[in-house]
């Protein structure tokens, strides 16, 4: 049985994330644009906007 490991993505994961995110956009009728997707995700990682902390009320 394969062990599933879940971890937070990092900027080094961009080559693997870009096609997934681009396909997600395509599903919602957006045109494919891997260059724009990579730039968008890079900026999110670079500015630490890729993580959202939630506090329970």
C-alpha cells in the first residue's frame, strides 16, 4: 500500500502546480495561460499569500 503524505506546497513545487491550476481555470471556462498562472502563483508564494490561517471562534 502506498503511503499518502500531505504537506504544504512551496515555491519549488510550481512546475507541478501550474498545470493543475491551469486546468482548474480551464474547467471554469478560462483560457489556458501557463505563463500567467506561474507568475500569479509565484507572486502568491513570494508574498506569503498562499497560506491562510483560520482561528476558531
